[in-house]
C-alpha cells in the first residue's frame, strides 16, 4: 500500500472516529476535525476521537496527528488525558463500548481491495 493510500485510510479512520464521537457527545463531526480549536466541548470531543483512532485502529500517534492535522505531541496529550479518566468505572465502560465500535468497523476500502 502506498503512502497516499495510507493517508486516505487514516483520514477515513479519523472521519469515522469523529462521527462516532459526534453521535456519542452531540458535537458536530465537522467541528471535531476542523483546524480551529473550538470550545471546550469540541476540544474534548477531538481528544476522544484521536484516542479512538489510536486505540481502536492501532494507528501510531504520528499517523493520527497527520489525519487530524495536529502535532504528534497534541495527540499524545489527548491520549494521556483520556487514559487518565479510565480509572472511573462508568467512563471506562463507555469508552470500551466506543472502542469496540471502532474495532468492529471494516477497514476503509476493504471491499474494493478484496475485489481487485
């Protein structure tokens, strides 16, 4: 798989994560992937989406950063912030269900590649 295909797949993973988080939190998906920081709720939703990309799709911090148009250190901070909240039982259960959704999603273009 070429670099451009990987980037397209990473962008699709980021979009899926943004849509899952948008549904879960009621934050518009376009604001989650927007270049602007946004309000506190939007920034939190973005942290959660980046975390889900990293954990759910097992993307490196650098690949998640590129997909969201952020720095790798920003993604690392987001992942640490979400991990720190995993000690809360109810939050951990909620995040686990979101992770399961991400892991159950088919890989981008999987059908297209299977037919090729």
